[in-house]
C-alpha cells in the first residue's frame, strides 16, 4: 500500500491560511525550492483540492519563464510534468497538463484506491482537502514548511481532527530565514 504525504506551508501557531485565505505571511527562500523538488521527485502523483489547484495551475506553467531562481525553474519543470489528481465536489474545467479529477464519491475509498495504485502521493492542499485527509486518517507523513510568523487567527490545519494526532517521529530542517521544514510520520 502506498503512502500519502501532506506538504503545506504553515505558521508557527498552526495556521495554513489567513481568515480570507491569505498567504502573504509565507517566508520562502531558494533552498526550499530545491527541497520541494526532492519531494516531488519521490511522488508518483500529486493530489490537490480544486481551489488550490486553480492557483497552482495559474502560477507553475508560467514560472518556467518568470522564475526568480534556477531552483524555482527546476521545481516548475518537475511539478508541471507530475501527474495531478484534482479533488472537487463537482466536475470542473481542468487547466493544466497530465491531470485527472476526483469528484463526488467517498474520499476515503478514493484515496485507498490511489494508495493501491501509487507508491507515493503528495497532497498540497488546499485547507479543506488537507483537513478532510487528516480527519479521515489518510495522511501517512507530513512535510510542513513552517514560517516564523504567528497569525493569531486563520485556518488551522488540525482544527477538524476528531482525535489527537500522534506521530512516530518528528524531525526538522532549519532554513537561514528562520523558517523550518517539519517532517512527521503518523503513528
């Protein structure tokens, strides 16, 4: 059975977006693009909710020409080439390349089917999808990029968890900006 890795940006106080889905608090640096490339290389497919998908599909194909660094351009090539699975409650028009859509149905059984098909799936959010995956106990690993920012309010990653989330191991990688990448294996 394959595994699902949830990778999202998060604040020090556990929020993955501001109250109005703002992401202006994110601290990012070139080394994070290199680490993101390592993660996407491990994945057989990526999973993303439709709201986050629209933003990603608008940004990453254009990043090939507008990248601010070679590391960002390299990640853009990799994410553009990766098979994408988009989750939505309704059929949506897809905008990117190499993609399929999951709509309606039982998310838990759909994810189990995907885990039997792929060794590693990386989920990039959005908030609603991430909360649903956590609530259903479908996340096997976390790679959270924690910005050295506290919002005090917003959309918390673990707010819908029905049970305490316990981890078998946790480690971090510190970045020069003060941000860090948190690796956690679900117990």
